[in-house]
C-alpha cells in the first residue's frame, strides 16, 4: 500500500498479482477499496454467484437437445427421468435422483458401450458441451466397439445410469453429466465410466474425468482420449474404479491403452 493512496495497491503489488492471476481462475489479489473489496470485484462475484444458481435451476430443453444428440449418428435418444418429481425435490432428495421412474421404453441393445447424457447439477453444462463431447467419444470409440443408442436423463444423479445400463444391456457405461457449478465455472461437464454397471455400484467402482468445458477447461478431444484409455483398460482388466489409473498424460503409453491396475 502507498502512504498517500490508502485505497490503492502499489504498482509492484499489482504486477505481482497480475502474473499469478494468469495461472488460475480463482479470485486472488483483488485489492482493496478502503476496508472492503473494490466495487467492480464485488459485482463480478455477485454475477458469478447468480450464474451458478441459474445453472443449477434452469431446466434442460430436452426436445431441442435430443435433436442435436441425434446428429452424433448413433440413434435417436430416448428421454427418461428419475423419481425426483421437480427440480426442487431433486436438490433436496439426492436419493430420488438415483432411481428411475420408468425404463420400459429402453430396449436391450446388447452393445459394448452405452451413453447416458444426464443434466446433473448443471443442465447448462450438458446443453453447452454434451453434444460436442459425445461426438468426440463416438469418433474415438465407434470404430472399435458397438455403441448403443444414447439416453438423455433428467433430474439425474450418476447412479441412475446403472439402472439405465442394465436395461440397455451394455457392458461399459459412460455417463456425461453436468457438474456442480462454482464461482469460476458454471458449465463444467464430467464423464463417469463404470464397467459391468449394475444397481448398487458405488463411486469406488467408477472413474471420473471432470472439468470438461473448452476453451478454459479440458477440451472434447482431450477428454475423449482419456476416456478411451480408461475404457480399453477397464475392458481388458474386467473392472473400473479405484484400481484403474489414467496414465494417458505420461510420455510413453503401453498396450493397456493408457490405463493400468494399481
């Protein structure tokens, strides 16, 4: 601080924080205006908080989204919902988001890979990035495995996918789901991989790739390459979860496709 300007940072301090801000989306070194933060930063924080709340509560436009998902070329998606009757109940009752309302319309495809596109805690993330990521996954996996038609799930938690996978008859499941919004990112998408999915599987049985939201987060192609490595590894080893590791960022990949057992 300068002695004659109590509300301003010294130039050296400004330069120090400016360099660090380039390395993170976190709010650091915001400065002071008297005893408080500068008004501009306070308003930016309030706007980010509002965007995060909107991302949680704004429903997915399923009809429009289904049309876009069809363009991925693996079939017209079916739309299912959990036992949570409303967005409010979904947020209050996570258990209901893990249970299906009705899956009778899903046919057993007997395919290798199934895709569930779930709104999760950020329907906006699924709307923004779900189709792009699905297309990248189909391009990587479609020449090597049989793919079931996709399913869109609303008011959905990750474990809802296990019930859907059982009805689909797939041996490996990929759940693309909107992640909980934060004050830096409101549209981040995650992928949960479960090999041999069935009701009762836990988070220890899954692998997660998160923070997918280009251009600031993981890109679609990057994420797809990590997923492919994990899928190959899971199917080779006969399991997914805590013992399956992603080594796709190492310099040399072995024949395991970027994944190995612990």
